[in-house]
């Protein structure tokens, strides 16, 4: 019998996937502070403290009662640009060079600093005995592309060049980032490949922001729903790219989904919720890494909204997501 089902271009979109029940309860409170259809917070504003993933992080929080030694260094930025601030957290009891998570914070390209998202990074680092270096990049719209990604690359290059002094293993640097930070991490991985280094051991991309075109089925399906919907996403990409957003002028170093060649990249972990804007672009990115002969592990968490594991950390599915990232890192970093 001839298949008469409509093709992908003509298949109508259904309603948004249902949210996980625990997450739905958390989302009702979160959207009071971060309503759909906006950019979350205006550039320059302090993010809401009541959202766990956005609460301020103190030095004492980072030190964890002496588990980590904490320092902040200003290092050379891109040519002709200001210095870049790196937040460096190294296990206090380490006696040999440790693997390092090079962390790039989220915030829609417009908000955040090098402490944003660090509690989750330090949970992983404490469990596995890793260091964390978190970069502070200039934010859009004050600094459009390529400023933010070039800041991230400059900080990575300095970290690799000074690995011995930092007490970290330059052969085991893993990029890590969520949301905008995940997109920047993916872009930095492309830069490192194309510029001949630094060598990277892996890339941990959590609900990464990859595609400025903002027109996937999930972007359209989730319009006005959940956290960071299509309108929010347009605001973030427009802040970064201005009038170039959505045109053929956009570089893969700004929007990694634009890359036509995904070969030669470090192993990737990619996760995303089924009920969020970035679902389809993230699934496609993992699929294209596989098609290019690369290594990627993909998790699509059912009923999860954008940033769920940080914003609703006590939900069972959030715990599962954090555990899956930990398992992947442990496997990646295991002695060969």
C-alpha cells in the first residue's frame, strides 16, 4: 500500500508535550518570576533569587567548607579587547593535576556571570575530584557577536597554556555549559578544532542554545509555554546578532547549528527537555555529530522544561538528569 501520510513539512503540530507532574508544579511558581514571552530579565538586572539556579553564589558557597580553593584571575582577552575574568576552583586536597571543567554560564546571552550555574558544576567536581574554571564573558547586546565567544575562547586558551601552574591536566579539559552557555561551549569546540587547539577531551552541553533561526517545530510548538519560549529566544539571539539574526550571514561560531561540518569534535553529551524550545535543534545537532562519525550521547527528558534540573532540582527527573551527566563524565574520564 502506498504511504499517503503527510511529509515533515506538512505535518501539523500538535499541542505541547505534557509537563512532568513534579515539574509542572514547580513551573507554576517559576513563571510568576520568569513569564513566557519575555527575555526573563532585562540586561543588567540581577536575576531573581527565588529561582534556585539563579541565586547569588558567595565565596563560602564555592569553597564548600574547604573542599575547594577559590581564586579569581584576570587574563588576556581577545586582541584589542578587555581582560577576561576566570573563576578558578581547584580541589584543596589534590596532589596531582586534575581534569578540569571549563564552564560557560547561561543567561540567554544577556545576563549572568562566572558564578551563575556554579553550584551544579561544583557538585560534579566534588564527586569526581575535578577542578572548575568558569569564564566571565561580555554580554549582549552591549557586546554582540563575536565578543562573547571570543572571550570564552581566550579564557580557554589561557587555561590550557597555564595548566601546570593551575594544577590541572591540559589533556583532560571538558567544556561545560547550559542554555546560552551550552551554545557558546559548542561554538568554542568548533573554534578549537578549526584553530588547531587547545585540545579538548569532551563537551557537556545542557539544553544548549544552538540555532538563531528559531523556527524548529519545537520552537513553534512551545510558543508562549514554559521557560524561554520562542519570543524569549528571539530576544536573546537578536541581542547577540542584531539584524543578522536568521540570515545567511550568521557564523557557526555564533550559532553552532549553522555548522556544515561536525566532524573532528570532542565527545559530546547533549541533553534537553521534550517540552522546550531547544528540543529539536539539540536532537538534530547530536544526530549530525553521529552522521559525521563523531561520538555523542543524547538524552531527551520527557515532560521537562528548559533549565528544569537547575530550577526544580528536587524533582525526580532532575535528579535523574544530573545523575546521567555524572555517569557520562565518569565514563569519559576513566583511565584507559
